[in-house]
């Protein structure tokens, strides 16, 4: 088990944590690679996947909610539970811009301080 966690950490150290996946992004479907966040001291992993974004000029926010899933919303996120990943806009049935918002992907639910990965 220690080896698996170490290998996961090594694969995430070089920016692949929820990396935008152009090979699975098509039309209004935004593709992302697997990722992990620290959630109340535990490493929580999410599989790679796709999420549909709305067509139009409004910005769509793609976030991860620890303990739940990767989500897309047309409003700014006000919950501290959500960790921002991307801002996406789409027009004419295709994604036109992707802005990377990923930073330190650590959540500490029920606490006022985060737990930084080591």
C-alpha cells in the first residue's frame, strides 16, 4: 500500500493532478485526468473523466468537492468545500477558452487550517 501511494504522489507531482485532457475534450465535453486532494488528513482520489459545460458566453467553473465529485457550475463557488480547477467558456457548441485555476489542492473540512501534502 505504501508503494501505491508513493507512486500516485510521484505521478501527481508534475502537474497531472486534474490536468485538462485535450484527447477527451470534444464539443461541450471537458476532459480531465485523474487527481487527488487531501481531505481532513486523508488522500482522496478521483478518476479521470469528462463533464459537460453549458454553451454560451457565461463562464463555467469546474471544481472538485472533496467527498463528492468533480462539478461544473455557472456561478462562482461560495462554499469553502469546493476546490477550483478551471474556468471554461463555450460558444457555437465547442469549448473556446480554458483557464487553469489549480493551486494547492488541499481541503480541510470542519477545520480552519489546511493540511499541506508532504
